[in-house]
DNA sequence: ATATATTCGGATAAAAATATCCTATATTAA
DNA sequence: TTAATATAGGATATTTTTATCCGAATATAT
C-alpha cells in the first residue's frame, strides 16, 4: 500500500502532532524511539516533510520538530502520502500499465475504481487532529 | 498496492487464460511480448504460478503455459496475489506495525478497515474468467 | 535417434529502496 | 564568546527487489 518510508513518515507526523498538542517540541531521537524507526533514516524523511510544510523544524538546543495546533485540522493523510510516495496511490494503474484509463482500461480497472475512490476520499478527509487524538487518549499506538 | 512482480503475474495469468480460452497454449516469449514484461524475469514468476497450481506448464516444442477452461471460473485474483505477494495485502498493517488489531489498533486501523474489506471481497470474488473475457472482447488491454 | 524448441533452476547482476556515517550549520544557554 | 545540542545534508553502505544469463532437463517432430 505505502512504502516503508511513507509508513515511517505517517507515524512520525502523528507522534509529533500528539506532542505538539501538549505544546511540546520533539527531537529526532525521541521520535525514532517512539515510533520504532531507524534514527538517521527518519531524519531524512523529516527533512522532506519540513520542505513540504507538513512539519516545522528548529535547530539548536531546545530545537526539534513541531506542528502548529492550527495546522493539525488542515493537514490530511493525503498530503503526507503524496509528499513521500507521490501520487501513484491516487492515480497509478493496479497492474502497472502506463496507459490505463476509462477509455483504455486494464482488466481490473473497473473492479478497483470504487476501492480507489474510497481510499482517496478517506486519505483526503482524515486529518492529523483525528489521528493524534487517538494517541492522546491511548486508544491507538505507534510502535510494536 | 501490488509488487511489480505481482503486476506481471496477474497480467501473465490473464493473458494465458485468454489464449487458453481459444485452446491455445502460449510460450514464454509470446507472453513477455504481449504483457510487455522482461522475459527471463517473467519465466521465474511463471514457475511460482505453476508451483501454486494456478497455471499449467509443459516442456518441449509445442510446450508452453495454459489454464484448463474449467479452472478459469475457480481461480480468483486473490490466489494470484497471495501466491506472489503473500497475505500482507489482506492482513498487513497500513503503517507497518507488527502488532495491529482491533484490541491494539494503529491510528489508521479503523479508517482502513472498510477499504481493506472491500478490497479483500473484490479480490476473492473476481475470477479469471471475468478478467479474460475483457481481453477476448477487446474492451481491456494488458500492455502500454 | 537426432535436432529442435521449450520450460526449469541455479548463479549472478543491476537497480531501487532502505539505512548509516560523518561533517557542517544553526541556535541556545551559560 | 564559548560550549553544548540540535537539525541539515552529502557521501556511502546494506538490503531487497527486479532482472539477466546460461546450462540442464524434457518433450516433440522429423
């Protein structure tokens, strides 16, 4: 579904959001531990997320990553996914064909249509705020 | 969604089915051309499909691959997918967590539930016969 | 029987994804 | 202003996925 990189990205963003909700900025080391990801690799991913304006970063002591509370309700899963994996999840042919559309469909095009629509809808309507609230309340988890 | 290997597998099986429908056995070379896949790599994939009883093979001149007509209605997309990609599509956590279930869900577990159910249902109910019929009629295609 | 055409299977190679290391740069606090 | 701590980013390494090569085994037709 998503690349491993994208899985890390989503988990990291949710964790950062859950801490930002408590007005806490979090460092790379902490993030890597809390989402169980390789630290250096996670750093690379976070850089991409910063460049895509999904998270903020600040250097130096007391530095780290955060997300403004106001942004949490306007950032959706879809943004994280397309920042990391591009739009193949949204547009790509399930059988890997370059030319696959309504007028020239692959054999599974129609079978996948509604599933892809549902997926798209879900990704575009699930906000960071929702996802982080589960972490806050302890009803969802990010590692193991 | 699927690995590239699995995309080739599905395309190959559909092509073999569409030819078997016309009582034609098809060789590796022909398959690779018709589904636009690397020949040697496709050979490896076909071996796995043979081992999983999804397609038949026969050696020697006039040899090649085929699928009994009777089998076409009992082989489903799900079988091809799990033979090549395993059952990660069916069971795997969207965020890559090892432990993710109803009692210990990841943040997107519930959002993905219905989508995954729909996907599973579709894969388990779409038969090879259906997929091959689109190729026969020319309404669907396997390359480009 | 022999030549030929085909799949089978092991070894290897290339490419892409994932992961690490190290130095530079910025920021804070003392 | 200096020491300490954090992210940034380039270079490199490892692992996984994708792809190729080649000889062996097998079956067919002549």
